[in-house]
C-alpha cells in the first residue's frame, strides 16, 4: 500500500536528523536493541536528541556505557537475545519501572556467522535476529498496549524474492549455509512485523519492517575481506565501492521514520525502504501466521493468549 504522502518528504539520502526535524518526542519511551553500535547507536542518539527516553538492552553493558557516554536520556540494561531467561529478566525489569512503551526497535542482530548453536540448540541467526525479538515483544506487550499508540519496528534487510523459511529445518540441522540462514532470519523479521500488526491493531500497536540499505557497521565482523571484495563491496585496498554505502545516519533514517512519522498513522504491517512504504513483493500472510505459530511453539510465548 502506497500513497503520495509517504513519498513526499524523504528518500534514500535522508538522515535521522531529517526525519525527526521539528519533532518532539518528550514523554515517549523507546527500547532499541543493538542501540549502542552501528545503526542502533545512530538510532538511539537521534531519538534522545528529539527528547525520547531510550532504554538500550545490551549483551555487553560496559561497551554500551562507553559508546553512550554523555548521551542524555539513556538507560542501559543487560540483555542477551540468544537466552530466553535473559529476555525474561530484562522484560521484568523494564515493566517494573516503565508503565508504557511507545517505540520498540528490534535492530540487534548477527550476519553470516559460522554455524553456532544457542539456547536449546537453535541456529544463532534465527534465534537472535528473530526468536529473541519475538520473545521480547511478547513479554513487553503490556507496556506496548498501555501506550495507546505504540510502534514496533523490525530491522530486516534488502528483500529478495528467493528468500524462504526452511520450514522442515528452520534450525539448519542439515546443511548449514550462513547466507541462507541469514536470509531466513531477515525474512522472518518481515513476516513477524506483518503478523504482529494484525494482532496489534485492535490495541493501537502497529508494526513495520525496514531495510536500512548498505552500511558499513560491525555487522560485517564475520566476513573476510576477500569475501567482501568478491561481493563488490570493497576493493582490494578496503576502499568501499563508490556510491554503494550510506552513512549510519542515512541507514538508520528508515527505522526512525517508521517508528515516529505521522505519515504512517494509517499504515501497518508494511515493509519500508528509503523512508517509503513499498507495495512490491507483498508479504505472504499465511507464511507470517505460520511463522508466528512456530515461534510461539519454540518460545512458549504467544501474546494472542492475552490479545
């Protein structure tokens, strides 16, 4: 679904400052996973500059304290998305001190890592990028619904029609491929936002998924230089391909826009690129519902029990 209003103001080169210009977020509370590095750090700083209170869940609180030193309006709290007990503990602390949650940006993640097992043997990319955020959203549901007009933003990637969920082997027990596993987790981000929006609409909780575009961040830490050269991202000297990468402020703009823009008041469940709602390659609602049911079974959490 598109309209002229969603295309009017911003685009691929817009920054977080552009999309928040003149906006006052005082009194609003946000949670930004991954909010102390790369795109997440840019998102946290942009939201706090606009007046929001931002809670940053951190697997490495010391690193988060260092990255966010001097930033006003920030709280840091321990969270490991790969550990459901840690997710529960974070949610309990948050709900104990914050009655409402206006913005949840699910941005933390890993990309193309070596085969890694976490929790009960889950594949790490699916577990961290999707299941951890699924659980977090479910556990923070009381605060989201209490806000009266909340948004959840799932940070995905550049969507490809070839992406699929490996329904018969979501944990890649057979034939692990780091890029297929990453693609599955990013498709899961899109499907998750689509179905969450359906469930959240009656409670004035809307959800979106976004693609930030190409950004050089610590997300690439598992990639060898030779692999990035072969992909055309950089040359042999490490120089980025001309015109390919955006700044972190440009990359974070779409997620900040999706979380705050009044242009999106009539939207929900959409996949957003370049600060625009897209209507190409529409999301498969049946796949989204199937993923939700699978995620509920794996985590033991399902907000539909309360919705």
